C-alpha cells in the first residue's frame, strides 16, 4: 500500500513532467473509484496548466489555474508518465493528456483510490481540513504529541496512526518508530512522558525520511513503460519479523493486534 514516503516519491517523480504543462484532455475509463470521478472532468481540466504538484498527508495536490485536482492512491494506486497513445491496460482508469505529448496515467486495480476536484483552497476540502500536522515539518514534535495525548486511554500506536493527530504514519512506520523509540505499542498514549514523546517524534521523522531517501532511487520507474512504479522495501527492524530475533537484544519478536493491525515489537526493548 502506498504510504507517505511513496506518495512523496511519486510527487517528486512526476512533478518535472507535469509542471507548466497544459492539459489537452482527460480520459476517464472507470469513474467508480472510492468516490466517483467528477463527470465533467475533461471540461474542468482541458486547457488548464499545472502550476505545482505537492503532497498533504497521502493526497497529491495538482494546483491548476482554476482549482486543485486531488489524487489519493488508495490501497493499490499508482501514477506514471507515458508517451501519448500508449495502450491502456485493464486497470488504467484515467489518463490526463499533456501538451508535451505525454500522459499522466492513473492505475488502480483495487479502486480504493480517488480523483477529486475542488475550486476552493484544498486545505478547506472536507477530506483535508481536519488532518493533523505533517510529520516532517517543525510543528510536529514531542511537545505537540505530549499535549495532544493527555487523558487519552488509547494505545500509543493507534494514537500516532490517527490522521487527526499526525498524517502519514502508516502501520509499518508506526511499528518501526515505536521500536526505535523503545515504547511498547499498547502503552496508553496519555501515560507517556514528554521526554519519550520527544524521542518518538524524532524516530517518526527518521523512519519516514529514510524511506523517502531510499525511494529517490526509484524515481526513474515513474517513466518506465512496463510494470508499476516499484514501491520500495526498506530494511525493516520489526514489521514482518514476528518470531525472529530483535536486532538489538536477540529476544524473539512478538506480534499482537492493535486496532486489528499487525503489531510487532520486542518485549525486552519496548516498555
Ligand atoms: Zn529487543
């Protein structure tokens, strides 16, 4: 599933190909995604130029003269840049044809992704307006997590995965950051000290930034004609390593379910 680092890498990968390009037309083959694609998408987009591409949480924001096209990759979505006329495959639901004879193609086998349009400032869109801060920006730190967590009974892992608290900390990154910070994933969010939240906020930034740095090497895949952009596998410390030895202390890693999500941790290192 594309997580924040993959979305960030996608933004960086496609931006040079679409910025300053006028849109010739939009072709929608399958409008039934997580939410319906606007029926008049072609009328909305044709003739407009892409001013910038950015990311908010896991949403890609294409800023155009008259509004913003919002894309979410869902569970299985991807975007690629291809030459105009490149044959469409089964799950290639939307093509945005650009003036430079290329297409931005949205592929999504499971169709949990979305393409939406807003003429309002994107931060005011219902999907975006209640999102928490970006984890890689300076507003996200130990003080913030400490303040937001007081009196909360929820497990710290669920707390940091709540997009109203902070965006983009998916299951893998929550597992990894909690291990790095030495915090047990079930511990009540409201019972963690400021010093530990300081450490946790730094670990969240580190795991996400490491993944983005690693993703940089896959940028060329966004203009590859065969296959999907390669989402990157990083060297994971705990996620997917149930029963294997902890890299710090060699104790066997344990797995529990929190919010029905796989949670792997070291009972010896995480308290
Ligand atoms: Zn350990």
